[in-house]
C-alpha cells in the first residue's frame, strides 16, 4: 500500500521556489515574481484579512485593501464591551 502525499506537498514538489509574502501588497508580489526570485507568491494571510483582495487588485482598488485584521470593524467589535 503506497502512502499518498498531502496536496500541499504535491504542489511544493512542482514549484522550485516560492515566497510567502509577509506584506499584503500586490506590488510586493509583483516585485518578487518579476525579479525571478520565485515561481509562486503565497498570499494566504492577505486573503484571510481581506477576502476581496483579488477583486480589489483586479479593479485597481489596491488602496482599499485591508492590510491588518486588527483594523477590521468585525474583529474590533469582538473586543468592545
């Protein structure tokens, strides 16, 4: 019986270089990709903070991207008494 790889490992096996961006800006992702520093730029946390990240980038509305979950009204409301 063969052991199956996790989906994430299959993807990583295909990508030679990848960078997990600590910044949430499209410019940062573009910069590392254009410089050839990576084949793939992960933006997972940015999507969690702002689920509309991709649509905002496509619509040229980068200035409306929420970069910090702590500034979210939803998150802030959890701690208001």
